C-alpha cells in the first residue's frame, strides 16, 4: 500500500500560469510594495468576500494582533485564553501588558464567558478571545461583559476566515478582529494577515501604524511598525480568493466523512457543526478519552506518525505552561482545568482541500483499527 506522507494541511496554491500573468504585470508596473495596485484590489475584494466594511492587509497574522493592541492603547491586564497558538499571548506581552488566562468552555474550546468576570481587576483594559479552530466565540456575552466594565475586545480570528453566524461575519464582533493568511490556513497568501475594523477612521490609523506611523511624506503620527504586504503576495491572494469557496467545500466533505466514520468509536469525540454557523472547516480536532479508547492521545499520535499520517496536537502544550508565562498567577493549572484537559486529549486530523479518499481512509484506519 502507498505510504505517502499525509500532512495536517497542504497549502491552497493558485494556478501557476495565472500567477505568472500577474507577476508579469507587477514587473511592468515596477511597483512592488507600499500600498500597490494588487494590495488595494485585495483589500477591496476581501472586504466584499468577508462581508466587512474595512480590511487592512498585513505581512502575517501576528503583527495585526500587536498593532490592534497599540491602536486601542491597551495597557495593564488583558484577559485571554491559554488554548491557542502562542502568538495570541505573545502579542499582549510585546505590548508590555500582562496576560490573564481564563479557562475555556469544553463545548467549544473558546474562552468561557462564565469565567471572565472573576478575572477582571481595576487594571483590566481588554479581552482577547480566539475563535479557536474557527468555532465562533459567544460574542454577545463577551460584549455584554466588555460593555459593563468598559473593556475593549480584540478577537484573534486567525482561524475564522469566512465564518458567519446567522448570515453575519464573525469578524464584525468586538472592536477589531485579526486574520492569519499563513500557508497552513484555509485561505493563504504564503505569509500574510489582516486587521478587520468597523470605521474609516480606524482603518486610516491602522494603515499609518503598519507603515511606521507615516501619515504622508513627512509626518509620523504614532510609533508604527513595518507590516506591509507586498504586491506578489497580494496578487497570489487575489487568485486564491477565487478558489477558496471550493476549497472550503472540499474540507466540508472531509469533515462529513470523518464524522460518519468516527461517530460511535468509543473514547473519541469531536465537534459537530453549530446551528446557524457557516463553518470553514479549518481544523478537525478529535479528543481521546484514554480510559474508554484503550490508548492514550500520545500513543495514538505516534502510531499515526509511524504510519506517515501527521496529525498535530494543536494546542498542546498550553500557552500558560511555557516558561515566559507559567509564573503568572492565572497560569496555575488549577485555574485552567478544562484547557488542560483539552490540550492533553487533542489531535487535529489531516484537514485540507486536497485530501484524497485514500488519505481519508488511511487516517481513519489508524484510529478505528486498534
Ligand atoms: N493566532 C492564532 C490563533 C494562530 O493559530 C496563529 C498561527 C497566529 C495567531 C499567528 O499567525 P501567523 O503570524 O502565523 O500568520 C503553524 C503556522 O505557522 C501558524 O501560522 C499557525 N497559527 C499555527 C497553528 O500552525 P506549525 O509550526 O505547526 O506549521 P508547520 O510548518 O509545522 O506546518 C504544518 C504542516 O503544514 C506541515 O507538516 C506540512 C504543511 N505545510 C506547511 C507549510 C509551512 C505545507 O505543506 N507547506 C508549507 O509551506 O505552525
């Protein structure tokens, strides 16, 4: 049997001939970065696709997090989830703020709104939740709490490209949302990302901040950074936007097959679609109950690896266990039991647009055959 490597994801690549045509055009224009033609086009097209008023492109999905906190002048303490990629908490740290970890809701993997209020102190200025795996947070309850205490809300929506709740983009929640267009994401520009905001004034301010703070040729209006997306990647992104719906549908079909085969396997659980939500199937996490399944998460993970099926343990270890953060009071495992449980039981199965029937079968066989 073919034993080719099956990776957790595979990038959505534009047609090379079409990309070449756009590259030729960029070569002719000789305008290769700094708010060029394709940059402007992509911001416009993304805003329309994502059903949001304003998008500002970035070079990756980490810098929009840093910049959003800067733009909103966040200080003191920021409430966040330990169950995410490290970039979420790092952005708080890089802004000189203190991350305060709050446990997750096991039903979604997202920040548990019931536990947020207890973590608020006079120093709290913002909440940074994550729509982990693209599953929407309880944005209404989070907003209620934020409004009551006068807090800003910045969503790390790195996983939530195109996700909608009752026909409305999840990116319209909170004060701002960030996206990652990394190669491993549903929609990619190789490296890339964006900030989504609700008004023109904020868009302007963000555009200044990602360009060293320049407002015009000689005026600098703030301590900006350089996070501009270049023309090659913007052009690549325009081409990928045309095929992202088909890619999401292909992922959906993989999810349907995984669920069909794994429902009823003792000791394995997974998330189902949420009512009213348009999902993007960015990840397919399964959770292993070792006592019921008869094998630990790591035993299964390494068994899959031996068979060249590379799942990933996103998000293990928890951010709160890394050396920079584990000394924080809120990082105490007793404060985060659900997050620890999820991190210790998760494997994200291979999930991308190009998985073949055989890839899916090989992945499932690793899990079902014990
Ligand atoms: N917030 C959240 C919630 C995030 O998840 C992330 C990033 C961010 C913020 C920050 O956004 P960025 O600054 O990264 O835009 C990956 C990604 O590097 C990272 O973007 C992502 N989250 C994180 C969850 O995963 P790795 O180290 O697991 O990726 P890597 O290189 O091991 O790749 C995984 C698999 O993908 C490989 O086994 C094969 C395949 N692959 C990967 C690449 C890079 C390809 O086939 N081709 C490729 O070019 O971090």
